[in-house]
């Protein structure tokens, strides 16, 4: 299997810096700046305490070597004081780092959610994009980005301060030791990069493979009944095993690279313990240095090597971090591409009192073939139109284009304002929440529900009141739903509690309560019986709601005024219907 080639987009770093500027200017900015300032202060304090500790340790060891009890007790007490202060500073440093990371993650994730859900970006990315697992990138990669960035920034700052603080200490002991430290760290960084470079693309791939495996398991849970009924366990098991094998194979390659890298880094770290003694011990033996200088040089060498060897010690984390940046960069690019207008684009005229198509042409986004050609039809208020489409792709394109979710084509679509036009997809969607929230239009939370009810009462209407909602549900014979739900304000998992037909009927209840001027239905007969559908269409007529239905060839035409047929080559025909409930029409329109 070929691994994905991972590269950080050239826009990633400018975008990253721009994100930091936006954070600084946001509502969370003052608090973020405070935590950042405290982090810097604590870092400086830690480095200063480390330098002090090196001198205290030197004199402490010298007192032991000289058998001076007074000096031993004195420096032991100083040691304890320095350790106590260092502990407090280290704890507050970690606290501020975690608080700043959480603050940053909250702000950045909220921005990503806003952009992801704005202007149907989530739909465009799913329908037309190739990006994998945007949900995981928003939930997990942003968390990793914020936490790891802070960790690396603090390590770099600490390394810089450590080099400045301990270089002088090291030089005073032995200039040769300082030179060996720099050369040893540089050589270690080069070898670590060479050995660990494959980890970058492997970590990138691993994130996607973990997400794919988890998504398949979620699919099993969400479709447990259907899977059991059709007895597809064997095929599903094979797919799960295949995803698992891909995941394990990629992780095995990561383990192999880590093994090779571990041979080098482990030996590298072992040598750190003896190099200072090899260089400083001869000075002590020759009488040119105190015994405590050996321990001081070991401590200084360890701090400097740690500062210079970040690539060696953190390469696995750096490789994972690089993959995270690449994944989030790809997510940002995909969101930008989804939000960018295409050309030629479909023009929309909104806030009009009818649905109309003017020379509308729709094409397949994959093959580019024509799905609908030069559709010019007007569907005014009080008309009831049945649309039959030979090609399912053309049906999907027309439904989505009318809703503003199709970007492949040209022409003009005229629509009423959003409150006067509702869409009911083929597979009904019942959002999570209480039954009241499901039924009230635009109800995203309890405050919106309250405002909707108040607005309805202010306008003299009662359809959003408890009595109005219950009457509507009784009319649709959904009283059993209320009983199962435990009332209007009980929150349930509706996709599990309700059958597909009940979900579709509940969607009709939402339409009846909202009373839009138009409703666009996508194959309602696939979830409802013919008798149920006829009853619901009559209810729409009673409320003077204009309906347009994408239907089947065998759908009853008695409750429609016109029949629009879109043929497999994209051409179309519009003819009047003279059913029992139809209004007589004389015109016959056709394309081509």
C-alpha cells in the first residue's frame, strides 16, 4: 500500500499566524494574553532556579568531598528551599499551559464549527469534496494542534533561555565541553531526522485509518436492526476486519520506524551521562577543579543537550504534529473551496411569490453530462405539480438546486423567501432534541422555542401553543408518538424511537405547523403508503400550501394540477392534468 505523501501547504504558516492574531483580538484575547505572560514569567523563573540549583549542587558536593558538616547542612537547607520554590513554579507553569490550551481549543473549535456549518459548507464538502473525516479533524486534530503547539513553544522558549543561562556556566568550566555539547546535539538532530522522517506520512495515514475504522463501527451501531434483518453480518465483518488490517499494518510500520529511531536515541541518551565526566574528571584529578564541578558540569551538560536536542527527543511528537498541521491545512482549504462560488453558477432570485426555473441546466459534477437541459417552468402559488424524473441523478440535482445546494450548472431559479419554502427530503430527518424543538421551525434551543411561541401568540396565532401542536399531532394520528416520547419536552433519539413512516409524518406535522406558502417533497411515497400520502396532500391543500412532488411513475395524479416529466437525456415536458382535484389547464410546454 502506498503511503500518502504529506506536505504542509505554503499557506499553512501564514494562516497559523493569522489565527494567533485573531485569537489575540477576540473576546478570549485578554485572558489568553494573561496566561501567555504568566507562562513566560514562570519559564524565566524555572531557568533562573536551575542555574541557582547548579551552583548550590556544586557547593553541596564540594562540602561532602571536604567533609565540612556545616557547609553540608547549610547547602542541604538551601537545596530544600530551591526545590520547594521550583515545585510551586513548575505546577503553576503546567496549570497556565493547560488553561491556555483549553481556551485556545475552545475558541478555535467554535470558529471551525461556525465555518463548517455556514452556507452549507458541510454539505458541499461531503457531496463534492474528497476530504476524509472532517469531523475528526475538527474534534481531535484541533485539540492536538493547540496542546502540542503550546508544548513546543514552551520547549523552544525554555531551550533558548536554558542555552543563554547555562552557556556561561559551561564556558567557565571548560570551553571544550561547550563545543562538544553543540557538535553532539547537531549530529544527533541530523541522524534523528534521517531515521524518523517516514513517521510524518505514516502518522498522517494513521489518523485517517483510525477514523475510518471508528466510522464503520458507528455505522454498525446506528444500523444494527437493518443489518440483523438482512443478515449482512459476514460482509460487514469482512469490511471491519479489512479496516482493522489496514490500521494495524500502518501502525506496524510506525513501530518499525520507532524501533530504528529508538536504537539511536537510546544510545544517544546513555552517552549524555558519561561525556561530562570524561572531559571534567581529568581537571579534578589534575587539581584544576573542585569535585563539585563534576556534578555541576553534568547538570549543565544535561540542560544544554536537552535544549539543543529537541529534534532528537521530540521527533515522534514533531512528526505527529506535522501531520496534524497538514490535515488541518487540508481542512481549511476544503472549507474555502466549498465556500467559493463556481462559474458559471446558478443565479437565484429570492423573496418571490413563486417557484420558477428559467433556462436551468444542471450537469453531473463527476462526468459533466447533462442531467436537466434548459428547464423553463413557472410553478405559481396554488399550483400542485408532480415531477417525474427518469434519472435519479437528475432528480437529486433538481431537488438540491431548488434548495440552493447544487453548484454545477447555469440558469436562474426563482424562489419565495426561506420561511415560505420548506423541503422534505426522501429520507426524513428528525433532529435531536425534544418533540417541541423538532416541530417548531428554526428551533435550535429553548430560547428560540420560547421566542417562536411568543411571536405566534403576539400575531394572534395558536398553532405553536401546546394545544395547537397536540391538535396537529392528533390529526396526523401521532398521539402514540407523544406517549412514547413522554410529552412535548422530553428529549429522545427519534431515529430509534420512530419508524421511517412516523418520521416522515412528523416532518409533515412540522410543515403544517409552519404553514409555508410552498413545500417541495422528494419521493414521499417511499416512506408512506398511498393512502397516507393522499391524506397528507389533502391536508396541505386545506391549508392552502402549494406542494411540488418529485414522485414515482405509478404515483396517483389525482391531487396534482400539472405533470412535469424530465427525460433521461435532460429534456422535459410539462402537461396539465385533469384529475378529480385538478384545475383545468390548456397549455402544454416542452423543451427542445
